[in-house]
């Protein structure tokens, strides 16, 4: 089946130049790749669901290809990412997110969180929320100049990539295909967002002090995280055996990981993947690492209780959790985790909300 790619006629934009992949022989994770171009083939969804089931119950990371966006369209988002962070600090700070109260739409400056004494975080972020009236806010003129293009990109991700993945998860759990679609509707309030991100390069002395770990091992907050391919080798996933392996940036792919909400909703059957960011290898050490990501969240008012699934029952995942999510909504969980993550390094075992904790790994 031919890949469907929507075309654009947007404003000229500086060309994004890809850096060279590392020449170092790294320990790469062996992850499943889902070809979304086969989704609508006869039996295509069912075959993809089998592949997905084999992957996500173990490590929570996988790739998708043939997702309906051209490389040029993806590259334009990386170009916008670079340009946003080249704006003056004064201009960017006009759009600072309300991080202290669990809000993160808008700009997050780097260097606001202590990693170790004398060393601050090196992540700069700009989050663009859903394109619905509930999330109207001011943005820099650069973003407004490309508003239609950014909206097309974000909406395509939600409807043509995320929507298909949510159907596959429902098939894996033997639920109706629209089960997760009904609590991930685009026109309803949820914390989905498109993210541009920049990791500023560090000095060798800083890397030594941090044992080369830039962001400790953690899980993400919502349902899924989608990371568009970028070649700086720094992302690692923790295997079930407790080993760290690099996630390879394959051409034409998106790296997808499962996050907390789907783990709650399936009582641990779907694993919220543990991952971290480390210092790049020597031949990429002097490069700032730019990222284009999409974060998927359930609707804010969804209570994070396990679904009723014959698969979960058969495998024993229908038993209650030690720490109940009764009364905890997706919106509450995300906002609590954001607020906890603002001003200091994460604790190894941090209380978040209603007795639930987030664990961090070296």
C-alpha cells in the first residue's frame, strides 16, 4: 500500500541540515518496527497488533514508519525548533510556562533545576498545546507566522498516527477498536502538545561530574510520547533486565514509548517505559541536540482506573494495585508530576499524588 503524504505550500523557511550519525559502535536496543502504511490493508491492523503486543509488554518502546509525513515536513519542524530557541531570552521569557503550578504550555528556560550542586539542567523547551479554544495563548511572532503549518502537523500526528496506535492497543486488549479513541478526543481538554526541545551541549568537566547522565531514568506522564528521528545518540531505554541500551535513530521513523496513563489503565500490562538521556558519544559531543516530539495525554477528567479486559483478566492483571488510582484523574497526575519536576533534581522515589510515586533511575 502506498504511503499517503499530505502536501504543503507553506512559507519559505531555513533549511534544516542533518548531522552525521555517530561512528561509534553502541549497544543498540532491539525494538519492533510497525509499518503504519499497512494499517488499512486486509488484516493489517490485526498483524500490527500482534507485533505491538510482543513489544510493549516487555520494554514499552517501539518504532513506527510510513506515518504520512514527508521528511521535508518533519525537517521544517526541526528548523522551526532551532529558530525558536535562537530568539532572544527576553522574547522567549514573555511566553514562559506556569511550571510551578503544573502548567507547561509555552516556554521552559534551561538552567532552572539543580541536577547536582553547581550544575543546572540543560534542557530548553517550547510546548504548543492543542489547537482548540481551551488552549488559546500568545506565542512568538515566528510561531504565528507558521501557525497553519504547525497545526496541520500536530493534527496529523493525533489523527493519523496516535489514533491508529490507540486502535492497535484496543485490539491487543480485545476491546472495541474505539475504546481509547473515546477518551483521547482532540476537541476535549487534555494536555496533548507538540514539543520543540534543545539539549545544550555540556563541557567534559560537567559530564564527568554527572557520570555522563543528563536526565535520570524516568517514565513519561501521559499515554504515549512520539520522538521524531534526530541523529544525536543520547536516548537510552532500560531493559527488563535493568540494562541501559541506546535507541537508534532510524531514517524515516518515529520512536514511540508508552507512558504512565496506559500503565495505570492496564494495571501494569502495558509498561511505562523507563528511559534517560546521556552525554552523546565523542564525535557528537559538541553538538546541541534538538528534538521534535508529540506528547499524548488522556482527557483531563479520565479517572485512571484499569479497564475491564478479558486479556488482563486472563493474565492476572485485573487484580487491584498496591497503590490505588481511585479518584486520580489524568489531568491531576500530569500537573502534579510537572510541578514536582520544576525546581530541583528528582528524588529516587518521589511522592506525586494520592500516595502514588514516581521512581527515578541512575
